[in-house]
C-alpha cells in the first residue's frame, strides 16, 4: 500500500499564534504619545476623540475632557470639513489606509489653527476598522508668514506697475515745462542783448513763467519720491525699518503751517482764500513722516485751486476732528465744483481723473500718491461733498503714543 502524501500548508499561510502583550512596547508607545511635541490623537470611526495628548490640547485650547465630549467634526472649520470627512470615509471603505491633508481647526477662543494632519487607520485582525491615529502639526505661523509674503509680493507687483506708469507720466509731464524753461531762457538772452523798459518787462514775465514751470517740475518730482518711499515701505502701514525711521511725533499745526508757507506762487491767488480751522491747533500730535503729509496737503489744496470755477472766489479750509480710536481725521474742504459720487473712488487710481476736469491740464497723479502716503501711515482717505457744490477730502493719521 502506497502511503498518501501528507499535504501541509505553506508556512506563510499558517496564522501566527496570538502574541502576548509586550509591556515594554506598550510603555514606549505611551511615552511617545504623551510627550510628542506635536498633537496626537486616537480617533474613533465616528469622529470622537478616544485619546489626546497634551500638545493637541494646547494647540486647540481645550482640555482632554472638552475634546472627549466632542468630535473632530465639531471643531473643524466648516469650509474644510467635507474634504476631511470624504478622506476618512474612503479609509473606512477600504480604498485607502490613511491620508495627509492641511485643514483648519477652531481654537476654543475662536481663532483659526492651521494643522498639517496625517492620519493612519488601525484595523482589527479581521480587517474591521478599529481607530485612527492622527498626528497634527501646528503650521499656523508658517501659514501666516506665507500669507504675508504673498501679500507683500502682490503689493510689490502693484507698486512696480504703478511706478512704471508713474515714470511714463512723469517723463511726459516734465518735458513740457522743461521745454518752456528752455524757450524762456533763450528769449531772455535775446532780450538782454538790447535791454529797455519793454524788454525788462518781458524778462520779468518770462522769469515768472519759468518759475511756475520749475514749481510744476518740483511737484512732480516730490510726488515721484513720495510714491517710491510709500510703495517700497509697505502700503498697509507695515513698513518695517522704513516705518520706524521715517515717522516721528509732530504737531499737525506745524505740518500745516510748513505746507502753507511753501505753497508755490501759482496757488497764491487773489480769488483764493486758504483758512486753517481751530481744530488744527487743538489736535494732538500725530506719528507721521512730515514731508509726506505735506505732500498730501499740498496736493489737496492744489487740486481745489486748479479745478475751481473761474471768476468765482474759492475758500479752502483745513480742519481736524476729534481723535478717535487712535487716529486723527484731517479734512481739506473747499466750496468749488463737486466730484460726482460715482467717481469719488476712481479718482484715487493712478493717472485717473474726474470727468469734469478734462478741460484742465493735469497728470492724475496727486490723489493716487496721497492715498499711498495715507495708507502707508495706516490710515485711509476718502471724498465727501454735496451733490451740487463743495468737495471735502478727509484722511486719517495715527496719533503719536503718549
């Protein structure tokens, strides 16, 4: 009789006998879990927290009992919840063993916490899902840094576009007064070859015209410098080193007085009255770069004079309101032609002008530069006025610390 061969299962198919608990391994896992510098949790398939470590509690601002009383869904930002749940359900359905994602949690104080979440599914021996092991790295600071960097790059790109446009405009605008100065100098030279009373009178007129042209060029160059400083220093008031070195406490009255003292002759006209209201003298000190604020005030006064009704007396009033919320509101009001409400925001764009000003020469630079200066100081600027007459341009400046 031939013995039948005995078939034995390959060793790989023989199930391993149950292993006894390893207290050393269990203790090592406990220490790793509790002392991990990043948040760790054991999460049940329904989303409830079975176990959390101290780092996770600190990250979310909640005690272990508070976390055990809720689910991860309860403290996930609503906009991130669907994607997170979908990944978890794919694990439970057997389509993946884990996943990694970036999501937002809601801190106990309401702040958002950005987490780099890594999840691994642990199964029972029969393959049924047991629980998830989650590791959550707090990347809130990195995310804020990235947002700040992206914002800075975006502002820099806009600044470069503005500066390029400004340079093109300034180049064009400077050529006109320069040509006038050159022509005037040539005429003066010719007139002085045979001087008489008439010639001297003409020389004076040409000199005055040349002075006006030089004033115009100086205004353009000041505006270019101001725009360059504000754009490179940060348009949202976060100017870093530039902010700390340029700003200093100064009385608003001093800045206004210096501005009016340096107004060019073209703005000192008999049919224009410039008044300083008592609120300016009563205003507390502001933390500003004085020359930049003078540029804003000069621009607003110049615009009022430039776009006034011909043959009608113009009054310009510079005033300051009561301090509010750490800032001071400065107003430059005039009783000239109004700016339509629909255009009051647009005129602050670079080389943009109101529809009612097309008959007056100008480059549309001043208000754009003024907005950059005010925003660099952390303030805002806007236009008010009646529907038929008057324009008030108001802007805020930060108060100097006590």
